[in-house]
C-alpha cells in the first residue's frame, strides 16, 4: 500500500512541475529568449493611438488532461475493494482528467494588451503583448522593436 502512495506523490510532484513550466509568461515585452539575444533588431518610432485589453491563450499541451487522469485514477483506485476499486479508479481518472484539463486551460491564459502604434513613417501597426510590463498611455511616444523573425514588441521611447 505504501508503494501506491509514494507513486502517487511522485506523479503529483511531476504534474506540479509541468504546470509551473507552463506558467512562464513568454509574452512579457521585457523578457527575451536565448535565440533573441545578440541579434540586430530594427527599431521604429511612433505614437500609441489605441489600446485594447485581450487574453492571450496558448494551445493546451494535454499535460493537465493526462496528468489529472493518472493522478485521479491512482487516487480513485485506493477507494473500496474488488470491483469497487476498479470503479473508483475509472471515476477518479475521469474526474482527474477533467479537472486537469480545466486547470491547464486556465494556466495557458495571459492578460494581454493590443497596442496600435502610428509610426512616424505614417504606417500603423498593431502588436499584442503581455499586459504585465506594459505601462502605456494613449498618445505616448514608443519604440517598436522588430526582430528578424518578424516578432515585434512595444517599448517605452
């Protein structure tokens, strides 16, 4: 019986680590990946003409669904005995998978900001980035930094 509990604890720790990895905010305009470091980006200057609150949502990886199903199945299998134990495992797996999928769905969301900038060239661009680290106001002068892969971010002037 103790090996079941230890296996259950290990699975829960691995699931928690997987969820925490998915919580990193990759849309923060002040965070760069290793691939973005030490490359020449083009810079345009302009003025903010519009801002909208948006939600940025990544695709679900299935980690929540699978991890929740496994943890729920293990936990459910400790209930009852005989055929009741099988039913507990199946029910626990179904409930755990549902809860895990819902939790992952929430962890994949980031509060974002769609910023429209009228560039000095006369062209307008719209860029979505994380709200965190984006303290802007209408009419503010900003820099639009565009990397060679086409990804852009709005930064203070």
